């Protein structure tokens, strides 16, 4: 029985890691597209005196906000899915009943939320650094 629990934990971590990697690529993609669409605004900000570190911070905050929204939505959707899956009657006994055993351990939810925030921050670094390195002259040249 303990071996099944260990296998279940390993599978949960593998699936969670895969989901976090996909989410990180999604955030990276969204920020990259946002930066390419907002190059004129970045050029204006840089030309009126915004330092590169402020541009970096701006896009890191946007990436973090995406992570907060996605992580929060994931918590509610995941908890709801667990409630639904846990209520399914399998028609045969498993342990104490005929329903799947679902863990409602809040440590797991908190760990997943924190991991989502870390993944969002890491995924935001490359696009934010790219935006911070843009100069008004580079943007004008690229748009000619």
C-alpha cells in the first residue's frame, strides 16, 4: 500500500512539473508577444528617461501578475476538479468506500501556488531583459 502512495506522489510531482513547464512557456510567449506589440511605447518610455531597470521591473511585474492570476485560477479549478472526481462512484470498494481517495492537503495547494509564482518569475526574466535592453534607436530601425 505504501508503495502505491509513493508512486502516486511521484506521478503527482511529474504531472505538476509538466504543467508548470507548459505554463512557464505560456507566460514567456505572452510576454514576448506583448513586448513586440508595445515596442513603440517602450521607445517612448526610454526616450522620456525611463531607465532600463524600470522597464525590466515593469515587465517582471506583468509576468508576476499573470502568475498570480493563473495560480489563483488553478487553485480554484484544481480544488473543484478534486471535489468532482472525489464524488464519482466507481461501483467497487477502494479502502473506506467506492469513491476515489482524493487528498485535500492544503500544503499541496500552497506548494503548487508558490511553484506557479516561481515559474512565472523565471519565465518573465528573458522577455523582460529583452525589453529593458531595447533602445529607441533599435526600435525605430526595426520598424523601418
